[in-house]
C-alpha cells in the first residue's frame, strides 16, 4: 500500500465505528487485532450469535474499551438495525460455510447466507452505513454445491445493493478468496492433528487449493474499503498447492489413504470463471470483477488503471502461475503453529 492509499485509509478508519458480523470466527479474530494496531477506530463491534465465543474473545480485550460485543443473528433484521445504529463501516463475515453441513441443512444455509445478506443490505442502507465489504468464497464461482450457490446469490445481492440504495450513500463491495491457511476446520490443522498416526486421508491426488493467509485476507478488505466505488468483487493473487504437497510438508513419512471427494467438493478452487472475464481487470496484486449492471464495468473510476483480462481467462488453483513450495509451507507452519486451528 503506497503512502497516498495508506493516508486515505487512515483518514477513513480512524475515529470511525466498525462492525463485523460473524466477528468471533477466524477472520474476525485476525481483523480485530490488526485493525486496532494499525488504525484507531472509535468502536469496533463484534456481532455474532455464539455467546461462548464472545465471552472467550472479550477476555482478550477487557482493557480496550473500543471493542464492543453484540449478541445477534443476521437472520434477525430488527436486531441488526439496533446494532448498526451509528456504524460507519461493516464487514460481513457471518455465514454457514461447511460444505456438507450446507448440503444436509439447506434451509438453514439459505436463511443465513441469503436472507441474512438481504437483512444486512436493507439495514445498512436504513442506518446510513458508509461502506460494506462482504466476504465471499471461491465456491461462489461456477458453484457446484449449495454453499457456493448461496454465496453467489449473496454476492449478487451485495452488488445490486449499490443501485438498490438509490440516493443513499451506502456502498457495497465483495472480497473473494479460497483456502485460508491454518483456519479452524481447514486442511492444515486437520493434517497436523493426524500426523502422528502416520496416515493422512487424501481426497484426490490431483486436488489443488489456493493458499492465502488470514492477514492477506484482512489486507484485501482494507484495500476494498479504500478503492471501492460500489459493486466490485476483489480477488487477491495467491499461490496454489497440490494436496499431496500439503501432506508432504506436514508429515513427509505418512501413508496417503485415498478417500474420494466429498459431496459438493471441487477438485480445484476457482476464483474467476470465464463468464466473468469480460468484466475482470488485472492489477499488480489482485483482480477486480466489475458489475455488468448499469454498464458499471466500463466506468473509469471503477477500472482505476486496471488491464482487462483475455476473454477466455479463468483464475483457478490448477492453472495458477504461482505455486507454493513444500519447504515454504513448512516454514510458515513453524512460524504460525501456535495459532493454527485455534481460530
């Protein structure tokens, strides 16, 4: 981030009120300390429905009166309206995310990921929130499971929210990334928990995943707040790894047991599909998918110096130009072992 961009973001976030839905999850547990350390918000509100996670997280910030906690569910529009009173910026991280859970509980997934998004969009407009960034997933690109389908719907809702807002100043954007290294429930802590047993379950030896850290995810949200005009989907450039190489980095002597892909699971992660190529621009460290509605994809302010990608372009973990080496992952695990799987 250059000095001009850093100054603009400082100006925006300092002395502001920020709310994060699903704030006790992996992203919130990284976003909160990074934002408090780099900026000086007046309030940073954690909005979530799990009182025990809030209780545990509150212990970390008992001496910082900038951090507030608000029990609530994105399904509850009245509660959202109360929580968003006086809020300037929102990060939407609340979601039903586990692919098999969504497949077996589809009504619940839709209530949180779709109805919850609608409630948040309405409430942010009504409460005069300035900017909203929603977290998306690779699974929203050419979705093959219910979770991905609900997140694609959510992305479309947030994009359309910019026209739905009418003359109100609330603006919405989306950030999209794939496998978050070391996050709770992800492959790295899962393999680490089984390493001593000497057998690691491999879904498919061809499987690849993008590798992004939570810190990089936070940086992408900060960038979106500074750069957004409204309706953009930001995709960070990150390296890929093959699932076998991930296993090799964690337990080089383990036996691999091929178990097959789970229902709804993809062989490779895709961030940008060919259908989006006509509206996608490339930058030094990221891509930006611009909205097709209202001819916004041709807006110079939204393009902001980007270069249009080729018409047949896709950004997938198997066709990536950047790959993480086994030794690089080992070094990262060694430096981050304490927090892997903890948040």
